[in-house]
C-alpha cells in the first residue's frame, strides 16, 4: 500500500470483521508497518478489555424501570407490525384526502426537469447588449514559437528568447496567461517562462 489504511479499516482488521481480500491486503501492510501494527494491537487489547467487562452489570441498574421500557418497546413494535400487515385497501381509505397516487410524483419530476432545462437554456443564451467575445484589439495572443514565447496585445509584442530551439511543454490559462518550458540541449537545464496578460 502506498498510504496507510484508515483507522476504521484497522479496527475491522483487529476484530476480524473485514473480507478475505481486505484482510490479506491490510495484513500485508501491517506486517511491514510498525505504526499500523501498534494501532491494530491497541484495537485488539481494547476489544479484549471490553469483552472482559461484559459479564459485570452496573451496581445501580434499575431492573423494574428497564423491564417496563422493554415491554413498552415490544408493544410498540407489535402495533407497528399490525399496521404494516393491514390490507392495501385500508391504507387507501386512510389516504382518501385527495391523494392522487403516483401521478403527482411524475408531475413533480417532469416539472423539475423542465425547470432545469429552461434554466440551462437561459444561462447559455447570449444576453442582449453583451459582446460574445472581446474586441479584436483587446485580445491577447500567446504564441509558442521555436525561438521562444511571444505575447502580443494590440500593436505591442514581447518575445522571450529560448535557450533551445523547441519548447517541451506549453500551457495557456483561461485568464490570458501562459507558460512554456524549454530544455537546453547542451546543458540539460530547463528554462520556464511564465507570462500573464493584464
């Protein structure tokens, strides 16, 4: 593994609760990583300590209150089960207050899709009075040539001469900047030009 496993994965490994493939992968890592091995051993000792205290009940445990709460939970579960087992006609009678079946769900989905489509169309449509592109005179042109990196705006231009004849990598950013990397064929040195247009 290139990175250490998460604590949850190590806890599952310590308890023997992960699948075979995961157990093999984590076990391989734990054998070679002392920090993760200590973590797994800590989880195992914590688990053993918890199991040792399972048989010991709290001294101030109120058995009658616990019994009453358990009986109430059982009655609630039985009542909920009886409601679920009722025939579907009885459920329809309960919902006779204007419930229209699944038709309203379909209407909500179709309405949502129409809204998203309309919003997307409005966002992509050109706004009146706004130019689609900046005027030609305001555009910045970045050109990576064999002799260097050239930046032109209107009638001005600047060229950074490269130490080698061919750029290795050229990058242009969305805001009009750019960079080019040149490798000197004689020395092997890399020259990086970063240009930003304002």
